[in-house]
C-alpha cells in the first residue's frame, strides 16, 4: 500500500514538472503548424513536421551570424573577467592594507547601482573616447566586451575575494622561498586552487552576458554585429507577428541554451547555489 | 617588506581591471550625477543648460513617472510573494526523496536560463492568441481572453512570467537551505510527535531564514529593475499601464531625448534601489536564527 502511494507521488511530481514546462511545448509545437492549424488548436501536436518556418526564421534572423557573435562576445568577455578579477582579488586579499580595503569596498558598493543609472553617461564616455582618442568603443564587439568586463568585475572580485580568504597562505610562502615570481606563483599555484569558484563565476557570467539585451542594443548598431537577443528583438519588430515563424525563431534562439544546460546542468545548479549564498 | 618590486606587482595585478572598471562604472556614475542637473536633448552640438534641481522637481510632477513607480511597487510586491512561495514549494517537493526529484529539479530550473527578452515573447503568444483560442474552444472566456489588453491582467501576466523565470532560481537556494538542516533534528521532532505543519513552521522555516534573506534580496532587486520582460511582453502597454520604472527611464532618455530629466530619474531610481535592498538585508539578517 505504501509503495503504490509512493509511485503515485513519483508520477504526480513528474507530471507537474512537465506541466511547468508547457510554455516550451506550446512554442515548439506551434513552430511546425501552418496558420490555419495554429488557430484551430494551439495546444495540439502538429499534423506534420515541416521545417519550412525554421529555414525562413534562420534566414530572417541571420541566425548563424548572430550565434557566432553571441559566442565570441560571451566567451572572450568571460575569459577576461576571470583572468583580471582573480588576479585583482588575490592581490587585494594578500596585501591587506587600507588601499586594498578601499578598493574592495568600492567594488562591492557599486554592485547596488542599476544599469539604467549608468547607461546614458556610459554612452557619452564611450563616445568621447571614440571621438577624442580614436578608439572604436561603440559599434564593435571589442567595445562591448570591454564594457561587459567592467560591469561584471564587481561581482567576480567579490566572489573571488571571499573564496581566496579561505585558501591557506602556507603553500604560497613555500613557493616564494623557492624563488617563484608573483606571476608564476599566481598562475601555477593559486589559480588552480580557485577552480570551483571560477566555474561558478564563469557560469553566472555566461548566462547573464548571453541573454543580455540592453547593453548590446545601446552599443551595436550594425546589422552584422547583432547578438541573438538583438536579432530576436529586430525579428519581432520587423513585421506584424506571424506566430508560427516567430515560434520557430524563438525555438532556435533557445536551442544553444538548452544544449549548454544539458551538458553543464550539474555545474550550473551547484554554481548558482554557491554564487547566491555568498 | 613593502619593497618597490612588491608595489610594482600590486599595480600590475590590479590596474587593468581597476582601469576598465573606472571607465565603465565609476566615471559614468559620477558624470551621471552632473547630467541630472542640466537640460539637454542628447545632441552633442546643442548646449547643456544648467538648471539646478529643476529636473528633480519636475519628475515629481510627472504623472507618467509616478504611475510607473506605482506599477513597479505593485509588481514587486506581487512578484516577491509569488516567486518565493513557488520557489519554496518546489524546493519542498524535490527534497522528499522521490526518485524523479533530480529530473524535476532540472526541469524547474530551466526557464531561468532563457533570457527575459525571449521569455517575454514566448508568453506574449500564450497570453494573446493561445488564450484566445483556448477561450473559444472551452467557452471559458472570462478566464481565457487576451490578458495583455487589460491593464490589471497585463500586470499579473508580468508577475507570472517573472515567477516562471525566478521560481527555479529561488528553489535552488531553498534546496541548499533545506539540505543543511540536520536529519537528526527532524527525526527527533517526529519522535516527539510533531506533525508535518509543526515541523515546517517550528524547525524548517526558522532555519531557512538565511535562504529567505538571499531569495528576498534577489527577487526584490530583480523585480524592481525589470526591463527585458517588460519590453518583450507588453512594451509597457496597454496605454502605459505596465510601464515600469526602468522602462520609463529608458523612454525618457532614448525615446523622448530628455537626457537631463531622464538621468535625474535614473539617480532617484538608484537611491530607491540602494535604500530598499540595504534595509531589506538588514531587517532579515536580524531575524536569522543562529544554529
């Protein structure tokens, strides 16, 4: 009796989880339906699997280019954030003086500033750099990467700082006596010990940069530079919405995320929990 | 030990990030305060006229801004309740040792990875055409109609989408909290005859206070600053009835080219966010139970 009860609970929970994802189901099934079929019954399975809307959406969204752009911007930004923040945080922890404390506090305090407070003056600063120093900060991927690094620095320094404090200094001292330079010491001894927190930071930043719309929309204006959220936005703005085509486009947009999730879900869920608790 | 060489290493390690951070965050923040005291349309050739506190006075007479503030408060309060109840419920569901728990947890968390912009578009279809078609099929037109055309329902629609995205996130944090409660404590309570309700309210919830702090902080600041979902789900409509704080600021600056007033709003926005989140953290920290 107790065992059947447990089985019923198992099935109920699973059905509930499936129902929770029903919006995804609605999106996918309607991406295969023609107009008449879509309006006849939105919830039904499609009568045939035709990928015509996918082909069209891919072309309209310039999907492959957008995917490449998103990948380039996200990967390079995350690598730079990880390298620079870990180095900075390590120095701030190991040289524990007033300067370090002040720098660390500044990083932490700015985490409260919403993006909307910075967006307009930031564009003015970048425009000033472009016109006076002739460095192309706007309308380039590299400019966007630069700004991504700036915005994600606080959080990364904060997390690294907390983690490094719990790493014993003894090992580093031994390496210093062996004549290791600071640079070699950091990359050969310290950085490998930061693996768990690095994974957490990388995952948090990948998710937020990959999905970011507002910052890229302000900095990138060329069609060929658009990231996935940007091309999705323009795809929806271009015409009165044809839903089957739109659903195909949205499905395409989340496929990379789902694949990433499938392979890294263990790390993602752990990383999220670790990042939030700090 | 503070040799010149040490200082050199210090600068080499910290300067690159501090430089980037200063140009992207610190300088814009400071000159942003300056911009809030001028009248300017954003065109570089046009003059920036100093107007003192005029922008700040004006924004408190701006009906639409005050409306957006009210929408944001309504939205945030509803979102805080719904997201945390849902997250806690999901966490309790997947921590009672069922075999499908892991799969269920993975599924509950998935919406969180999809960006707000794309989520908003998916749900736009559901709240408009899918709801219409279900309403016509079932005759339940009082529930299933185009929610985004009704001011009240459009706001609730935003809460639902936000909750769908955030419930899995708070769930992960609540799970970590629940798993840190020692089994012996629960067993002892069971032996002493405490029922499920008592075990939840007398043991689980008090010990979950640290998780509550984190989740409330995350939902509060996330809900208050919402922009992407707002843009793709309702665009602030119908008739600006769901225009939130962040979108109002964005429109003031980039749609109406009122750079000065827009930046003054942005500064006020920052002050509110800072005060809200700090007070919230202080209050809930005080109530945490030490083990």
